C-alpha cells in the first residue's frame, strides 16, 4: 500500500535499459522522445504559469517596486535584501505585522485542518456501513465542498451580519447567550467566523478522501478482529484508524497547503483589509502589494512564505515516511 | 542532477528573456501617439445607483461625441472596488484605457506613477484653458509643484442631511451647526432603535474624509509641509478620537455601523433608521431609494464653533471625480477632444444634473439648474469651506493605513471597549510606521 | 472491490446513538447556510435588511427576475461556462498525457518533473499574480495574442492550476490499470497512443471524471486572478457577483438568488458524478 506522492512512490533508476521492457516500439528516438512529447504541454504550461512567474516574482523581491516604478519595473532600482530585512525586522511595525499575521495563519491553519480532519474522519467512519438514508446524507455532506467559494462564503457573510444576520438572531435574540449582538466580521470574533467558514467548506474534502481510503481496507481484517472478540469501538481503534494512516499523511498535507494559502475565503469574507484578528498571510501580502503599492516587499513576503512551506513540507514528508517505514518493519 | 540543472537553466533563461522584454512596460509609447484615431476606450467610475444606470446616463452622450467627431468611445463602467486595482495593472502593463475617471484624492499618487498625461498649459489650451475650472477643484488634481495629472469632472462636497420629520418629533427646530449641538441633538434622536447619525465604519476612505476635516478643525494636518507622515500629533489624535467618540462616547451612532462599508448608512437614512447623515451629494441616491426631497433637509457640516470658512473652519474635503488621459493612449488627439467634450458647458450640465453633483466648470456652475437649496449648500461649501486632501504621492497608502486604523477603532468602540486618547494614538502610530520610509 | 465491509457483528448501542447524534448535528451545520441561501432568495428586500427571519414574511420570485438586470449575470455566466469548460477539457487531456508518460515510461527527468509539478501546489497565488500578468501582457505585445483580459488567458491559468493535482491523481490511477492490458493492445498493433486511448483511458474513467470535476470546480470558483485579469466583457461569475452591492443598498435577497443560480450547475454536476469521484479517489489518490 504505497501512498505518498507518486514522486516518492514510483522511482525507478533512470537507466535507458528500463525502456527495453517495451521492445515493440520502433526506433530509439521515438522510444526516448515519446514520454517527453507527452509531457510537453504540461511542461510548457507549468513553465508559463507557475515557474517563470515565480522566478520573476523572486527577482521583484530584490527591487524597490513602489508606485514610482511600477510603470517600468525593469528600471526599478535594486534594493538588495532591504525588502527581506524589512519583512523580518520583527521590532518594526511592518515585520511585527507580518509576524502577527503569520502566527494568526498558523493558529488558524492548525485548528482548521485539525477540525476538518476530525469531522471528516468521524463522519466517514460512522458512514462506513450502509444504513437507511446513507446515500442522501453523503450527497448532502458534499454540498459545501461543491459550492463555489464565493457563493458559499457570501452566504456566511450574510449570516454573520451584526444587524440582520442569522447568527446574532439565534445567539442573542433566541437563545439569549450574549447580552448584546456580537460583531463577527470585525474585531476579535472575526477569527472564529473565519474558522467556522473554513471548516464548513473544508471538512467534506477530508470526508471524501477518508471515505475512499476506507474502501481500501480489506474486509478480512475486520473479520479476523471480530473473531478475536474485538468490539466495534476496538475495531475502529485497532484496524480502521491505523489503516488510514497513509491516507491521512497525504490528506493532512494537502489540507495544510490549501488552508495556509487560502485567499478566496478571507477575501470574500472581509474584503481587501482583513481585521487584525483574522489577518491571514495571503490577504496580508495582497494588501502589502496591491493596497499599499509596494510590490517588492509583497514579493519578498511571498518568497519567505514559500520557503517556510517548502521546509514544513520537506520535514513533514521526511518525518512521516520515516515513521511509516519503521512501523512497517 | 543534470536534468535539474537543465530545467533550472531553461527556466531562468526564459524568465530573463521575458523580464527583459517586460522592461518595455510603458516607456515605448511614453509620449502617446495617434495611431488609432477612430476609437477610444473610456473607464468611468460608478457614479449612479448602479452600473446599468451609469451606462444609461453616459451612452447617449458618447453617441453625441461620436456624431460630432467621428470617434467611437467604448465605455466600461468600473466598480469602485476594482477601479484602483485596474488602474494599477493598466499602469504596470501600459495597457489600459485612453481616458479614465479617477477619484480626485488619488491624483497625486497616480501622478507619481507617471502613467497619466500631464495637463500643462499647452494641453489645457486645447480644452479651453485652466481658468474655466473652479479653484477648489483644481486643488485636488495633483501635487502643487507639478502640472495637474487630471482635470476636474464632477465636484462634490459633504453636507449634513437630516430627516425633517424625525427632527420635528424630537422637538429640534433647526439643524445643528456645531459638533456639540450635533451630539446634543443626536442624543435626543437616539432612542427606540433609531439613531442620531449614520457612519461607514468599515470603509477606510469615508473614515479618512471625516478624520481629515476633524483634523483641520483642530488646526492639524496629517502630513508636514515637506510631505512627511505626521499622524500622531495632538491635533490629529484629538480629531480621530472626536470622530470615533460619536459612537464610543456620545453613542449617537449605532454600533452596527462599525461594519458598514457598502453605503448601508445611506439606506438606513432613507429608511428613517438614522436621523442624520454626513454624505457627499446624496440626493440622487436618496431619490432612487424613494426618499422625497421634501422629507429631508440639507445643511453645512458642523464646525467646532462659529461658522464654516477657511482654516479651522473647514467643514468638507473637496470631493469629486477627475478625468485623466492615459499616457499610453494611441489617440492623444481624440482623448483630448473627448476631455474637451466632457468638460464643455453643455455636457457638464447634463452629467452633473444626472449625478446631482456640482460642475467644477465655472460657467456651467452658474446655470440655474444648480441653484436649488441643496445645491446652494454644496456650492457654498466648495467655494468657501472645503479643502483638498493632502496632495502627496503617498496619499493612497495614507488612506489605507489611517482609514484601516480608524476602522479598527470603530470595531473596538462597537464591541463596547473604551477608546482612550492612548488607544487612538497607538493605532495611529502603527499606521504611520506602515507608511513608506522617507 | 469496493465492498461495504461492515463488520460481521451488529454494532453496539453506544455506537448507534453517538452516530445518530453526530450525524444529526453535522447535517444541521451543513444545511444551515443552504437554508439561508434558499429562503433568503425568496424574501422581499425588507426581510433581508431588517432583523433576520427564519420564515419569509411573504414569498417572492422577484429576486430571481431582478438578478439578471442588476448586473449582466447572463454574460458572466456564459464567460464562466466557457472558461471553466474549456479549461476542464484541456486540463484533463493534458493530465492524461502526462500521467501516462510518468506511469508507463522511464525517462531521464521523471522525478524532477513530478516533484516540480507537485511542489507548485505550495506557491502562494499572490507571488505570481503580478508576474504572470506581466508575462501575458508581453506575450500580447510581442505576438498579438491577447491573453490579458481575454478568456484565453484565464483558461490557460486555470487549466494549469488544476494540472498538478490532476496529474498526480491520474498517475495513481493509471498505475492501478494492469500493464498487461496495454501490452495486449500493443500486440494487436496499436501504437502507444492507441493503447492509451483504447485501453488505459476507458479503464480509468472514474479517475478521469474525478479529475474533470476537480478542474471544473477550480475554474468556476477562483476569485483572485479573475479580479485582475478580466474586464467588463470577460468577467466571470466569481467577480461579477460583487456587483450586487451597489451604491444604493446591499440586495441580500438578490445576492442569495444569484449565488444559488450560479451554484446549481456545479453542485448538480458534482452530486451526479460523486460516485465516480469516490471511486476515482479510491484508486487514484489514496491507493
């Protein structure tokens, strides 16, 4: 049961001899050329849309790219590491704000991924076996994931309105839990508003993946456990959860990256300037670039963010794959 | 390993090639040209109740222009939320409209990018001379030591709109002229779920407009004479506090207004939820929401004491829309003609009537159409007691930084937490440190 | 075999009760916004600007009539359909080619390719927004092909956004299709592409459908790039929906009606294809 990204899963030695498995194809050139030909469109697009822009973005991060130079950014003066120094000078306001935004993002991401995983896994495990209405419920649960982000989030914006929203109506008017209506889209509560929307939107993905993962667990394992006298809860703990480990490894990583980089949710929820308590890094950088017209600093912040994600992902992959290898032995 | 290197080299080469060609950006066609004399693209800001309304107002005029000159104008009405971004991307790429509307407070910021055609004496001569325009409007067209980056198109000023019926019911006989009176009246009016005043607490630009006026009334400026940010001087702190206190201490603004950013306070006023509103040229907007002109009165924005005037007696910013020509236009001649057309007396009357704004063109302003009591207040304010927002290159950053700081202060006030002078000062300090280093 | 392996023993009561409670609460959480969307879209304006009401004071279909005139929703709809449709088809075809190459061939640079493509999932969109926009503008200036502001540019962008995940999933899926099948096709005289299209693709339909659904949703919902790279005529729904907050009022009932209208095609398609989706993920992503 291999599970990691195919990169790690399917690496054979790059030797020309490997192609000999397919002796029928005529011509050595074609034999070598075909895979490259097949990859060409993807390679071209990745270069055009992802890689080259990223390199340009890195170049920009070393420039002083303010409103005075955006018209002809090639002529913008080089600023060396100044943009980076400014971004990581945590005693000065720009760096301090970036650090704050970074910490908010970490807290938000950890909570969101954790809750998405927990709810998704619980729901999938509960729905592993057939019961009446299971098909309908499964379809319902996928609705938040299927809805376009802006349509879903704008509905939440409406629900979170101070004066005419559902949330305050329920909490304050009907349940009397608060002594006055709360604000959800400004001030400190905005963090919880953001978290709620993110979990609502994200858990069905975890549900979907775990559900798929459960189907790969061989039924004999359960039968054997049942013969050993394990009850339902024990089966879940001893068979289901351990068998899901490889699935979880990928799921958590993907959820982490998507949540960490999510721009659409906070942007639709709060607009161009997010409240301090919910100042996610993606919107923070957007504001640094587009609202204050400092694309050099914005790029430097993005590069730092990318480096952070590279390190986290690398460490995560090393740790989890080592953990699995030892446990497999 | 070799393939990694090859891929990296390839990517870098390709990106450098593209980057090199990207340097062309705007400079290649820097001076403008007349390559395509038959068409123009015009970005209009959203002035009417909706984009559809704007198209209905503008299209007949554009058709008129085509008939006169043979130049076809392609109209795009850009929502305010997108306008600055669109102008920025157009500036970066050199691909944009030929003629565009800009919020007049952005003039100096956009001037600094060099993307707009400067209106020197020669260009002004082509549209009938600089003297045709009102001075206050010209004061918001860019830095004072440079040629204007745009010409005024519509002028607006803030006024106090008040609900006559609610005033009568509360036993208030005339609109307040000082802030103390406004607060006292507001307290009388704030009851039974109704409130004295409306505000757009989450809209940075609105916050800036008011904070600016309050600051001037306390004899303070947000920028020093040599253009440095100075947000924490006592006058500014007092001013911002006085504005936020309308909600925090005086409690004449509903806390819910702290999250308003989409003109909800105007519709609240139209629905009779707020008795007063400080707004610029709201007549058309209120009318489209079914509020008759007889139902509300319009008075000058209050001052600290005395009557509106210059200096400390300023009671409005110079609000308005400017018309600019994009330097990269392929039809400079047509663009200039179009500016001349839009600022002609006839068009000024039609357009400013449709949008209930005031023509910044002297001769058009004298037209009887702009002599209604409402317009008289706005005209008077513009002529005597309005001042332009700082015409500095960092204006747009200033709007964002300080406007957002005030938004957070409103959020604090709305949550029922105290807003002290220290709270205000530290918020402004943070905003100041976010400004580009000088 | 995607059998439901219920364990042979009947579940204990604690399991059944906790399941009932959990699933009920979850259903409430999931459906709440859906209910708000549907009910508010049928309310008169006064109901959505005043205090929230669970039940409308009166039902009206007005919002569904008005949404088409307040903003040119029909045009945005067509734009989104074209952009998302073309991006999806192209993305699937390109991902199939790439995944086939990686799954069936050994070649120099294979590992670099897969690692690079996957790592693009990490890129913050904001980092390459402005550069990408500059590249499109310069390609336009150099070749006359308008990418910036056109649907074409948006299509290229979105199709690339969904490529990494699609390729990765299809590699997994293709790996699960037995090689003997293509060998047999090759013996029958098919070329490698013949084997791909006659044997591998038909056997991988669930995976391909899953990838297509993912690609379509990515393109249908993206906001950031759409807001910068489109203009009046090419604007997509994601940006166009902002038009309902006009200078006058926030027409929440129209916003909800429009949100519902733009959601129906994706949600319906998604739910119709969800069987494939689970099957596709089972074999492709979590194998």
